[in-house]
C-alpha cells in the first residue's frame, strides 16, 4: 500500500506535520495486553464493586431503578445491527432503526400524553436543559422557575448550563414534600418546572402549577418517572407543554448511571423548537411506507450558530431498547409493573413508619418512592443495612450535597427508598426487621 | 399481508414488503411479560392515592407475544446497515470495527448492576476504572486532568466552552467571541452560542487550512478562544498550528481541540503538545465503542493544568492513603450529567485502550491514515480530492465533474454505493467543498475491501454516463428505495397517532 503512494515508510504519511509537535517517543502508556489479560484486570474492577446487585437487595432509586429486564429484551437490544450502526443518515439502509424509533416516539407520546416525542436525548437532566432552552426560545424570556422537587442533580446540571445561556434559575422550596409556590413570584417566567412525582416520590398538586403557568404565559414543563404513567395521569392530562423524563426504567440496566435515556415530548406548537432528532413516516419512490429523520432544518448542522440545541449523537440504542421493553410489557404489563411497584412501596412504607423514631418527610400521597427521617445519620444506617445484604436506599444529604430547599431541617438524617415490582413480600418484611434491629 | 404473524416478507432475504409496526402486529389480550411472584398483598391503589391523580385509562401499548416481539425486531434488524455487516466509510464518524471483547466486558454485572448513587465504599472498582481511564486519556492527549461526565461529543464541546468561560471570568475578564474555521462541524458554532459566546468565522485558504492572516486579523482582547479540529474536516492537518496557538495565546485566548478526528493522530501527536488547552474526545469514534444507531457516545474533556480547578464534579479521585473517593475541583463549573457520564461506554473504551497499548494506538492512526491516502490515490481519476495532497484519516473527494458532465450529483453517487453493498460516505460536508463526498475508511478495513469500494465507485462513474437516470433512482435493491424526505417534513407523521396518517394501511 505504501509503494502505491510512492512511500517507503509510515512515517512519511506524517512528514508534513511540524516535527516540533510530533511525539519523539511513543505514548507514555503500558504495552498492549491480550484480551484475556485485560479481562483479568476488569475482573478486579468488577469484584471491587461490593455494591453490585448480586450481593444486595436494591431499594435505591432517585431516577435509577432495579426493574425486571428480561433476556428477550437484552438479546434483541444487543443485536449487532442496532449496536454497530450510526445515526440513520441514509434512510434506505436504516429502516430498522428508523422504524424502531418511530415506534419508540409513539410509545413516549402516549405515556406522556403529548402529541410529539423526539428520538431521545442524553439523560433526564440534560433533557430538562433542552426544555428550558425551548422555553427561552418560545417566550424570549430568561426566568426559569423550578421546583426543588426536581432531582437535585438535574437542578445542578441546569445551573451549570445556565452560565452559558444566561438563564435566571429560581428554585422553589418544598413544604411537607411538595412545592410551596406561594413563596415565589412566577410572573414573567419562561418556564415553570414541576416533577411529578417529585424526586422524593411525592405527588405534586399539578393543577395549581398549571394555573400559575397559564397566568405567567410561560411553558409548563412536567418532568418525571415514565413508569408513573402506568398508574397516574400523564403530563398531557395535566396540561403540560413539555414532558421530560429519565428513561432508565424502560429497559436499561443501572449501569452506574449511564448510558441512560433522556425522554422529551411536547405539544404541536413547540415542534419547530424540538431538540434532537425526530423520525417521520413518508413514502419511498415506489410508494412504499418508509421512515426518515425529518424537520432537519431545526438541527445544529444546518442552523449552526443560530441553533437552539447542539445535540447530534443521542441515545438511540437505549431508545430502541425501551421500545422493545415496552413491547414486551404491553398495555397490561406496563400498568402492572407500575401498580406492583406502588403497592410494594406502600406496603413497606406502612411498616417502616411503625418503627420508633422513623417518620415520613411528607404526609402527602406518593407513587413508589418515599423519604423517611431516621433517628440517626442516614449514611451510617445505610452502611449497617449493607452489612445485612440490603442496599436500603440513598442518603438524601449525599444526593443534594448539603443544604437544599427540597428538605426542611437536616438532610443528613433523611433516607430515600424506592421499591420496584421485583421486591417480594419476604424481602420487604426482612427490610423492616433489619432496620428495626439496626435502629434499636 | 398476514397481520399479525410469522410472515417474514419484509426481510431482504425473502422479499420487499414493508414490516408492520408493532402496533399493527398487536392483538388484544396477547402478552409477553412475566414478573416475579412476590406475595405482596394486592391492595387497591385508590386506598392510598387520591382519585384525582389516578389515570382513567391505561396507556395503550402494543400487545404481542414474545415470539412476535422477537420476529418483529429481528426483521427490523435485517433492514439496517451496520459496521458488522460491511464497510461504513462515513466520513467524520470513524465507523471502525467494534471489538466484541469490549462489549463482553461491559456485560459484567459487577459493572452494570451497580447503582450510580451508592456510596464510594460500594463502588471502588468503578472509581478505580474511571481514574485509570482519566489517566490514560490524559496521557494520550497530553493534558493534566479530565472530566468523564459529558455524554457525547457535543456535550463535551459545551462543557469545554463553559470551562473557557469560567477560566476567563476567574481572571476578571468578560470576553465575547470564539473563532471557528468555516470548515468546522455544525456542533461547534451551536455549542459556542449555547456557551454564551458570539461566533467569528475564519475562512480557509486555498490549501484548505485556516487562513493565518485572517485569523490574526480577527484576534483581539475580546476573543475567548478558538475551536479547531486538527486534522480539520477536510482531513488535512493544520500545519501552522504552532503559529495559530502562539497568536491565540498572545491575546489571552484559549485553544479548544475538537477531538472528532483524534483517530488520525493517536500516538503520533498530542493536542497538548500542539498548544491546546481544552480537548474533547469522542470515545465512540476513536476508541471503538459501538455507535448504537446514533448513541450512546461519550465525550470526555481533558484540560491543561490551568483549567483543572474548573472541571465538572464530582470526580473520581485517588485517595492519598489508598482507595478512591468523589471530590469536586475547587472552582468547578458543576455537573454536566445526571450521574457520572455514560459509564458503560467509558468501560468499553478503557478495555479497547488496554488491549492496544501505546504501540497499538499508534498503529491505529498510522493505518487509518494509510487507508485514507490509498483510497484517495486509487480514486484520483474517478473522484478527485478537493485538495490534492497527503491527507490524514479521511479524504474529501468531489463529484463536481459528474454533476457538470452527466447531471449525477454527489448524493446520487452515495445512493449508488448503497446498491453496491457499501454504506455511503458523508455527503455535502464540509460545506466549503462543492459536491463533497467524505470518505473515512478507518484502520479496520483491509486493502481488499478498499479495492472493492474503489471498483464500485468506478462502476458508478461509468454508469453516470450510460444510465444517469438509473442513478437518480438509486437505490432500488435496498429494503426501501429513495425516500421522500420533503414529504416527511411537509406532512409530519411522527407517531402512530398523527392526524396526517391517512395512508396507514401497510398493504404494499
């Protein structure tokens, strides 16, 4: 190949690069290893993760849940035709992924109660950032009024990106676990953001927020756990303009936090500002049904500096997997997982609050996750539970990183507990017994 | 059409019918799901959730058996081109072969069943892996520290611009402009805008490189920095990079390296040695993590020492006394991801790097550059290069003469290639080249494959003369023929429920 180019060494290919910036020696890295040798290194990483779920029963949540993902979903979702393709720029040879995304969009549209959903974003947090950018574009305003019931990490991400966009972020504190909207002025807001359920699992009074958003003239953004639609009213039912969600519960493993799946749905009015890709149905030149990415004029590669989103690569494989998982669950299965999760959560809640010194953070109704105040430091209690084989939840102080408007009083004693359809009555009963013992 | 059921006529193997949607395959009452037997009392939800919150109808999803589910998605997979199927020379996307070993690593429940919110004491293996990857990426780029949080290249770009902003603000400076060459990826100007800066576009010179005089003329105390891809999107190395870096640093600006084309220089040149201050990497390109049909990717950002204190947090950190913990840099810009980034992608990338090592990574760049130059030279008389000299990992060719002579455009060549069994190159990018076709063969395609690709392109060029209309109609042998994109935008049907979906019957 070199002689075809009239060269006699690979170095000649790089001869036009200034010598002053070329590496004299190679990279300061170890020599390559065989695959089995690297596998041995990774086995050590793996075994050092004492929190892996083969060793613990999981009650941790906060947007990442231990749901059943069956073999059929894992196997279909890891088909190499889906895994090793890229963005469907050539629709004639990408109908598989395009149609799967079309089906995904339909499913997300239905569970959000909104007419249009995109092909996915990175995760829930960055999807919320995109929703705020949409709101700023729709209203030419900068004021973002966000409930402190929105996941603390999402709020942190929103604040980071606001340094670039100049959005004015106003957090609204929680009282008894729900947003106290009376404490802020929502007039002139570009967006009002509420989480339903909120990150503490509590059901917000969404109608009242909708009224405030209508008065303010801003977009009404509802974020939340997509599984909630298996039991609760959808974002669209409550009059949302935008739904954003973390799609991990729809078939993705816990994966130490990524890759997850940013969900985004909105009304027809906002479609020209929709971030990311969207797949539409059309015809091919022989009048057969075909699918293609559409409304491309919104996207960064065309709008360049006038773009309102820079998203290019998203999380297509997770979206395809979510379509497969929702296909596996079907209408009844989706409702069943939500119902069973909620039932089991309430069963556990009712028993845990009987333990002396354990009190609920909120007296309000909740879905499948709840926060409890313990008689001592939550992190210490969680460590004790791990000793008994139970990942008993998450420390709210660790989640919020100190003081936060979502928690009245000291967050250090507050534990957040999530329950999925996988937890058996025996496991739930054991949690209660062990916590009682740990706290006594 | 037998709806629903086992007819596989949508598979290219057996026919050219369309595949029904999963909703069209639905039969009321059919199901696939199985859940654990839990013995949790079957209480009524209305006992603890007020009626005003409860849904009045179920979310309508498809109702299919597991067998029908498998058939449907398997058939869809047969209607999809992928790297595993064949060569995918899509320029700028680095569609190299994805070693299966790296996927096997990521399938380990010891990695993928760890909840991201557990205390560091329960995820020491993950923290060690992240620290090891950060060290490795810094060694490869010549930088001091990195964040692994950004979920994709564009997320890395925006993170880098916020780092640039934080750095200047910490020095009491309000700078307003970022320079970008006219050959840049569209994400660059979009990221600059979202980072709160104005874009100043720098023209390319007649060699396809940044016009140094124009650059110097654009510089001033209001310039926050410059975003460069090197090699640039024409596949050409910015030979005056040392002068560019000096000029930008001279006015107090920072240099941002868009790592989209890092595959070209692995182990040969490091961005840090060229004077860059901020570097994002696309792990799904350079380090072969599968592209997933459009993600997940990962876009870590590495920085020089003066920017370390601004990196996003929390970061996995090696503790002095042994072990690992989370910590945030002193003046961190904050989180840019809901958790720790696309962890499973990060693990795959580290496995790839460990297998290759220093020499293996250098070989990657050398062979990627060799393949691109071989293809460019091989096609010299068929599709000339936009800039005729040694390129790096990709080459931008032009179909202008085919358009002028026969009315066959670059897009027609690209569609014709699909019929030949190859994925298309990137078309009409960069914007500054007429009828651009950007080929990136990558290091994992053999010379025999490249010869075969070149022969196909030669056949298409001959056909442009003999049968231009045929090329305008291409492809015909694919699962669907040329798709009406304008119609999709004019009559938006983005879901099964769209009002415009009047031709819903899948009867073709």
